[in-house]
C-alpha cells in the first residue's frame, strides 16, 4: 500500500468505496495502514474545474500533519505540506523551497527494508530540511532521472544509516557544451554513524547528463544511460558544498567513515568522480582523523566497450578534490588530492605502438626534442622492470662464415640473405621488436639503423625477456632511453642534447602535490595551504564525439618551465554510445602554477578552457602545444582578444614573454618559432578563476614583425592577395624563407642561381639591421642553436614584466662567445657537448 499525495490531492482510496474531497481539509491525528491516495490532472477525473483545483496556486495546499504512517509509502509533490509525522516506510519527496516554513518538516522517517528512507527529486535550492531519518540503507538519496538535480539538505538529523547522503543525479549535458554551474549543498546537518560505529556519512556527489530511469518523476535511477537506452555524458561545472555539518561516531575499524570517495554509486564508470567537494565549518564528534576520508577505491572501467574508458581507467578518481576552506578538516586551509593510480602498471590491452604502461602514453611531442631526440623519463619513481622482448645469441650458434655468433638476415629476392660484417657475436644481447615465424626483428634504436631491416633466427637465440613474464613492466620509452635525475642528459646516443630539454620529462606522476603528505589511512594526500582547482579542457570541434585527441597530458610545475613537474595523463569520459566518446577532460590543476598541455593527436581547431571553483583573483598559466605555423587567436566572452603587445615571437623578434597568473584573464600570445625549447608552436595564456577562454586556429600566419599572410584555400588564385601560396617574388618562396628563417645563401632560384641579398629579407619585410644580419648567415634559423638566435638584432630571449637584465646579459655573452668562436652548426650535438673537449664541462659551467 502507500499514500500518494500531491498539491491538490482530491481523491483518497481507503477501501473499495471511494469518495472525493473538493475542499482542502488537513489530514491529521490519524494512523494510516496500507492506504493509498491518488490524484492527478491526467487521470479520468479531469474536468476543467478539477484541473483548476490541481494547478491553481491560490488554493490552500494539502496538509498531512501529526500522523503515524505504518509501512505506508508516502509520495509528496510540491506544494503539499507534510509536517510532524512518524513514517515507517520510504518517502518519495519532490523537494520544495527551504525558506520558513518549509513544506516537509519535523517528520521522523525509518525504512530499513527500502533502498532509501527519502528518495529526493529537487532542483535549484529546493530540497529537504528539519527532519529526522534513521535506520536506513540510504538516509537521503538524490538519484533522479528528470530535470537538473542540484538541491539542498539543511538542518537534518541522519542516524544509523549505511550511507547518510548519496547523490548521483542528473546534471547539464557536456556533449552540448552546456557549462551551466550547478551545485549540491549540505548545511547545518548532523550525520551519526551506525550503532556499531560503521557506515558512511556521505559519498562524493556527482552527476551525469542523462540517468537511466522512467520518465520524470523518477526518484531512484540505475546510473547513467548508455546504448540502447540513451546516451549520457559527464557534466562540466558541478560541485558540492558541505558547511556547518557534524559527523559523529564514525570509526575506521568498524568500516565507518565521514566521506567515502568513489564508492556505492550505481552502475558507475567512475568518469565523474572529479566533481569537487568544498568544505567549511565541519565538526567531527568522536571521529578520529583516520575515519574522516576514505579514498581507497581503485580506478576502473578501462576497455573498448560501452561504459568503459579507452586505453586506461577513467579519469574521475585520479582527479578528485576536496577543498578545506577554513581548516576544519585539515587543521588549516588546504586540499585533499588523490594518489596516482596504475601509472606504472601494465596496460590492459596490447598497444600497437608497443606502449607498456600509462607512462608510455605521454604524447610524443612532449618526450622528444626539436631534433626528434628522446627526453628521458625520471629516476626515483615506482617504475617496473623488464617487459621487453630480448634474446641472447646462443653460444652454440654459428654464422654462414663459420664464426660463432648469429647472422643478421635481410630479405632479398624472396630469400633471407646474411649481410657480411653485421653478424652478432655469441653471447650478445639482442633487443627485438617482434617474433614472427621463427624470425626475430631487431630494434634499430638499440642495434643501430644499419640493422633497421635486420632479423635473426629465433633458433640461434635464447629468450631472456618476454612481456608476458612481468605484471609490472618498465615503460618502453625508459627501456630504450633510460631514466635520469633532474637536469641530466640521457646516456643513450639518441637522447636529447638540447639544454632546454634536459631530462626528465616529468618528476612525479599524478597531480601536483609539492608540500603535500600522503595519509595512508585516507589513501590520499593532505595538502595544507594548497590551491588545487579543476582545469577543464573542452574540445569544441564539430567532431568532438567522433574522433579522439587523447591521451591528453597536463604537466604542472612551479618553475615556469616547459617540463619537469607532475604528470597527469587523461583519457576522457566513458563511451556511452557506440563510437561516440566525448573529448572533454577534467584535470586537477593548481592556482599560480604553469600547466603544460599536450594532445596525442593533431591539435583541435577550437579549444575552451575553464578554471572552475576558483576566485577571480586566482589564476594559472597554461602552455598548449599546437605545432602549427598558423596563429592561434583567443575569444573571451565571445569577443576576439588581441595577443599581448610585442610578445609574439618571430625570427626578427626572438622574445619569450614570461606570463604570470596575476595578469588579466585572457592574456596570451602564440610562439610559432619555439623560443623556449626550439620546438615550434606553443600557445601561452593566463586563465583566471571562474572564467573561460576559447582558442581557435586562425588562417593567418605571422611571418615577421612586418609580414602577416593568410592561408585561405584557393586564395593563391588572387594575385593581389596576401596568400601564403601565391606565385610571384613575394609569394610562396619568399614566405617559406620568412617562415623557416632561411638566409639568401641557402636559397637557389631556377635559372637565377643563389638568391640575392635583400630579395626576401629587406626593409619591407623586417628591420634593416635584421635583414643585414640574415645576409651574413649560412644556416636556416630553425636549425641554429638557441644561443645563436640571441645574437640577432632585437633578440630579447626570456622577458618578464620586469626584465631580468642580468640573465639576458649572460645569455648574450654566451651567444657572443659562440659567434666569436665561429660556431654556427649544431650538427647532432649540443653546443655544450661540442666544446667539452676544449674547455671541459666543469669550466664551461
């Protein structure tokens, strides 16, 4: 049975006999048992006059007061008033306004056999307040399918429940780029542990755009929708606030905890566990510190199927956040952030590029320098061992020439032919990339490119290492290029020798946590005085559901450096519809820090960045790798924003403007030449709290301080245009020279010979001083050492709001030293390595 009531409940069923109620009389001082009441404008009792009574707000609401409902399930829709009742079954409640007097107050609810005592459906600041709930599986559950949930819990007493408050409801649709801010609020509430001191105070609230359930109102859903029943996505901007709330009696030894992260959500993919909790004025009564937080739930849901995240586990728990605004949780303001999970574990699939771990999924542009040489991974991290495919040449094997060893065979005219002089010796280590049909393919990065197409017979070798032999392998990149300490070059001959890209690529896996301490009881990091904030990277391209840009990495550091900080690898949300994966990434950043962002695919044409749950006084610097010559332009509040004046680098303006987080929101510039590391195509920008900024790849290219051209398709047909590809002396050839920084001595023109001085570099395209400097060069600037760039007229190098003149002077002196020594060619080694033999490493430093 049950009691179903709504704002004009005119019909009551108490027996086979029925009667209508045409006046809004209160029902009080009654005991209901197995009763049922119904009333709806959609039933057969639908005459206009009765419909008016149902929808007319001027009528007095129905009142249920001071009753005792014994196993009678109550459904109460707004604006019905339910006050002072004892209810021993579940309540389905459409939350109302919580201003005094609230519509559902002073009731006592106990429903131990039902999924929840109060099934909530609410929106905005509507919710439930001033009641007592006890002895429930879930005290108050927000799991509705219809409408944006939001909602509030105020002045509630929740006792002896498995879970006091559970929230997994519907939020704005990220697929539609809906970034409407929504929140859930708990305030002035007391949550008591179970009688054995167990239970969960509340799980971390989260939302998905479409929940699996019957059409609204539906108070108890079964998680986010997926094929064939619909398509759900994460929400962009949702958070929860817990204020002036007391947690009493929870004890870790009994399984009790105040906040449980990533637990007990229905049919959960864990791709929405990043929504932050903002905490203030908390009280812990009889709750030890070890029982306040539990973040031990493992990440999950990697795979290629529905409700799974591709390549690695979903990002939610790796980016969870609790913000303690006043120290009531941590004893001082700060944050609680997650531990890195499975960063060095074996991938759950066979990667076509040979990746062994999540570490191997760091995008290639981030781990190779301007010349394509590897930047090593860090030493001193919890990496694995083995994982490669290796052999040793058998001592009993002989080459075709009768010498002990293993022939290296090459395919020729359909037969395997040994190459004289390339055989491997007996006992030599063999690093392989595959084993097919009894033949072992050699790894050219280990054996050299002369053996790039070489094979050896498996029968001539003994297997010493197999990927299947280890559950925690070393990453492929580290197996090849090694690991280094901070500021070191790798020993491998193919490792970077550029000073700006000394190893390692990063120093610690996961989110930024300098100054944090790991709490083993919480399975999370306590970060006093930290300002972690969500950084959302939203791909806005028309194909944002159909193609993949992930994995995406966000490396955070406090040195305004291009690398070397904390490395966060993101895969994006779960697939809820076949072939459709939303490309929106929730990373955990930090106010005041630099954030280096890389995509695995070519860069999106349109990106939107959000810094959420932050004050407008807070900011962060982002640096995004694009790698394209075209300019990148910014839009703030839908309006085009100009780049920072004088900060756009070109060959005749070699400057790297240091941005600071206190600069205005949207301050940016695009460096197509790569002043910082030699790798071209980086966007530098400042984003401030609670605001967004859009970046789009433009069709324009800034070639010099005086020349800007377009790359519109077909524009070359207009001889009067400034199209990059047009013909003529001021067309394609000139533009390539200005783009790459080619001096006239390096350009030959058919029928004319070497280009004349002033043909491309002249006062129409640049300054007179720079043009004359270019005439004297015999090397393209894109191949010059970074130090040599600074010998050019007007080159400034690293600049800031207050230019570091001493540093600039040192750089200039170094560049002048090399110029005087006649060094103009980088070859395959850095300048440092080039001069080691003559002045020595110690003397040079």
